[in-house]
C-alpha cells in the first residue's frame, strides 16, 4: 500500500472572541452579547458597528462551548433508510429545512437499509448529544432496536414506516388508503385485472400498501384470480423484471399499481420497450408524486404524499416531544391524493391535472 507524506499543518488560528469584537467595535462585551441575541435594547447604529466587526473578524459562534454550559445541543438526528431513494432524499432535505426554520440543526445519516448500520448510527447519534431522533426504520428492523430507544429515554419518532407502531410517536403517509385510491380509479376506468408491482421489502409501508391493494380489489368484487402481486425491490431494473412477469401472467392484467414512482419508472420504460403504450394499452399508477414525475412520458398518474408535509409534521412532533418527553405517543397520518395524468389515459398534462381527495 502506497504511503503518502503527511501535509504540513498550518499554525492553529486563535479563535476570535467577544472581547476582540467589543474592542474592534468600541463597545462592551455585554453589548456584543446583546447583538448576538438580537436584543431590541441595542441602538441601530451600535448594532451595525458590532455586526460589521463580526463580519470583518470572521467571528464564529462556539456552539460546543455553549452546549457544555447549557447541556443543550439544539440538534436532531435524522436516520434515513435509503437516501438514494428520491422520496427519502427530498424528505431528509425538507426535515433539515424545517429544523433550520425552527432554529435547530440536524445530523443526517443513511442506514442504507442495513439494520446493523442503523444500530451503529443510533449509538453515534446519542454519543454526539442529539436531543431527539427522527427515524425512518430499515426493512427488518428488530423490535429490540425500538425498545432500546424507548429505554434510553431519548425522544424519538418513527417516520413513514414503523415498528411497534402503537408504542411510539409516528408520522407517516396513509399507505393503505393511498393504494385504494389508485385501484378505485383503475376500476372506474373499466379495468378488472389489476396487478400490484413492488413491495418486496419487509417493512410496514410495504405491508400496508399490499393490504390496501387486496382490500380494494375485494371491495370491488374482484376475485382472487383477478389479483396479482409481483414483489420487487425499489429499483427500476427489478421493476422491469417484475412487469415482464405481469405481462406473462394469464389472464394478462391491463393495469398496475406500483409500490412507488421509482418502480413506475421501470414499469413504464419496459412497457414502451415491449411495444405496449402506457395510458392506452396498459394503465400505470405510481405512489409518492415525486417532483419530476409529471415530466415522464406519458406523465404518471400517482398517489401524492408530499414529503414536505410529512417532514414538517415530523419536525413539529419531535420538537414538542423534546419539550414534553413524558407525554403519551402520538400518530400523525397524512392523507393521500390521487393525481391523474396520462399514464391511465388522462389528457396531456398541459391541461390541469385532476386531484381526488383521500
């Protein structure tokens, strides 16, 4: 293994202090402190002079020292099951933004759908002194992981997925009724043989979406022979394999509800490769309503659960739980909407999309 010379270390720069700022601005240290706290007691001219000195000297607030004094870090850990999934990337970004608006910071980590890595991350979060955790649990998360969090006394909530759901705070989508909206729409268009594509991972969201599909099919009087679940991982490549399996089934389905929009990408592309026109020869419904999904051709009909709504509700609940850790568990469920576009035969998306309330 090659060895590389250690870079020369520059001399350590002395941290700029409030005393330095006070001397540069010609005010007292207490006045500088009032400016930093945005106190209305400081006159505008004095505030401007202090802020100019802060900028010129490059003052950086020593949050670590403040945390030692107060025992507070104003930081929330955010553990994401798979940050490469566009929905969860957007969700993490929205959580970070909502925390910033509330004056808090976030530490975001990706477990990569590994329960073992998730456990290590949760341990490190506690070591870094986070005051709460927003957890999107991995598939196959052990119940003991959640029980250990409960025993630790660290405020936390589960988001979008849950383990031991009734015993912890939870914020998520209505997976069950979201899929039912998709099936209801397809049945109203005359489809009877409707497949469900995806949901290969073992977690609550997968189970609830599959249950919503089966319940909707039964509610419409569609027998078991008209139902077809083809599991696949959340990946367009595996979705391509899954839709080929759907097309080979007899009787052949004429429509599919996909586990999410990422799966729908693979389904739509493969249908086109097979000479089957989505929206005309075969109807496709996604789930999530990613921001880019309307630009797919044909534009995708999908169940809309905006990650911003889930993120804002999660931040609101975790901050309330940090302030009141002994309150009983809460569940916040975001209602879905069906956004109808071309992939089920709707007009071109230059016309306004039709949204159905859940």
